[in-house]
């Protein structure tokens, strides 16, 4: 019985890993993106770059490193998470400027629609992945409860 905790790229990576590995049963995902090309395009646009720069970079990543970033999408595995009885807790900051909060909102909606056991928490923080700094006590309480509830249900009494 495995649980993962990830933040930002680590949150998206944790979700994608869980999609491929059914033994991962719970995922705490703080500020994940829903789709790599989309978040890269949004970040490029915010920095004033045209969208074709991202498209070109994705092609070169595929050609030079055989790295298909287009496949990096936690959204594509909602059915697997539901089928494998995996639980997800999504966290986002309401004014995140790095990974727009719509990514967590969209993941939440897609996961709910697929039947994933998913929880969602949006904090009133303004910086990327700063929920733990904005509300440290509540953050730790929620994380502890999420992990504790799951592991208490699967581990034998000590």
C-alpha cells in the first residue's frame, strides 16, 4: 500500500505514476498541471512568447531525446484511477500564476466524472504551491487526515 505526496511537477508526476501503478492507492497533489503542453503554452504566453515556440520545443524534445511530453497528462488516466480504487486530494492556490488553478479544477471535474475518490481544496493564496505556507496548520491537518484515514483502514492494529 503506497501513498504519494507531490507538489507542482511532482504532483503531476505522482498522478501519472499512480495511473501506471495500481499499488499506489493515495495521492496528495498540490498544484498539479492537467496537461504538460497546455501549462507550457500558458507559461510561454505569460512571458510574451508565441505559442509556436512551445510547439516547436515539443517537437524537438521528441526528435532529440525521444521525450514525448505531449503524453504527460494526468487527465488521461481518470478511468484507471477509478478502476484501481485510488484516492486523490487536489490542492491549488486561487491566484497561482505558474500553474493556473483551472488545471486543478479541471482535474477535479474529470476525476469526479470518472468516479475517482477525489477531494479538492482551493486556498486563498496567491503564489504557486504555497498552500502549506499560507495555512500551515490546516494543511498539515488535512494531509495527516487524508493519509491517516487511508492507512488506518488498510494496516493491521498495532
